[in-house]
C-alpha cells in the first residue's frame, strides 16, 4: 500500500506525527499540508515533515489518494466542504478526531460520489502540541478506533484499518455513537476534571500551585492541553460529557456526605472500589 499523494489538513502534533509515520514506513509519495499558519507550514516543510503545502484545502487535496483531517474537530465539516470539489474518485478520507457520532455521518454526506470517509481516532494524543513535538512512533502500540457506519465502503474501511496497523496501531471497530459515550467517560470527562482542578486551586489561592506534588502534577497534566482543541471536543460531545459530569457529581456528593458524617467505613468502600477498578487497567 503506497499513497502517491497524501493531503494533511491540519499540520499539528497528530498531523505531523502521521506524516512522519507514513514516511518512516514507506507508505507515501508526496505529502501536502494545509493549515492556518503559513509560518508553521514552512517550518514543517523545512523539517521534512511535509513535502509541500497549499493555501487552501482544495489545492492541498487535488489528486490526493489519502486525506487526513487533523485540525480541531469543530473545523472538520467546513474543511471537507472546501476540499470536496477537488477530491478525486477513489480517494479515502479519514481523521484523527476525538469525536465521532453525528460528525461521522455529516462528513459522509459531504463526500462526493466515489470518495469515502472512514472515521478513525488514534488514542495517542499528548498535552503537548505543535510540530516540534511530532513523533514518528506516536501511534506504535496505540489503540486506534475505527467508526464505520452502515454506509461505509468496505474496501475503504479495510484500507484505513490496514494503514493504521502498518503505522503500528491496534485497530478496534466501534459504532460512532458508542465511541462518543465511551470517550466522554475515559477521555473527555478527565480533561474537564483536570481543568476544573487547576481552576479550583487557582480560585482558592494561585500561590498554592507552587506547593503541589507529583500526584497533582500527574492528575492535571492534561489541563495543559490546547484550549481550542478541547473547546471543540467538549461542545461536539456535550450531551455525553454532561451525563458523565452528572455521574461524577453523584460520586463527589456521596463522598462529601460521608465526610460530613465522619463515616470512615463508607469512605473506605468508595476508595477501595476505585482502587480495584484502577488496578484492572494495568500499569501505565
């Protein structure tokens, strides 16, 4: 499998890492990038991450066999619309977005005849952003969720699955709506909590942050993630995230009640249940 031309719409950490991984594995010819910052694109070209760049999505995607949407998810539909006129028959479009659900179906509807979109989500992000942190091995041994629908082209799904496997990822297929509920719980809620934790300490006294230990650093590392990216994710998956916030609040309220009652046994049961569940995940 070699893609003669690949277009990457959004040359940030994930887009740049994808490009480097394609090059490392000999899966591409030319890689053309598009993004909002010409300076970033010029730097990406100088670093050998992309071979060329274009000033608009349609030009970047002209004659491309593979298109990757790697900008903030809130821009995916607009990028796809702007690129659609130049997408050639037989091209495969995929993404690295953290939200699927209705967005997958919207993107499927934007594709011109003979062009197929297959949603994908590599579980390989970072609190760091930008091409300076790009890593050709970012996807190695990572899960990659594929979210085909009843309208997906079987050959395109196979192509995208094979692509991620060649980049070292472990591919899992999941319904787009189920994907969004799962990742609202295990990814989106933790980010919301991390942001809230840092803001809580800042609201109490920002100087307290200078006294934090490794536990606070570990739990809030993801609060350093891009606010733009996570605003898009939160709004697009807002319904599922609000459900998870409600359940999280119930757990906090229960522990607050146990503290008020000085009920050591009840608190210990909460802590023990969480401890056992966490151990089932395995080591980091």
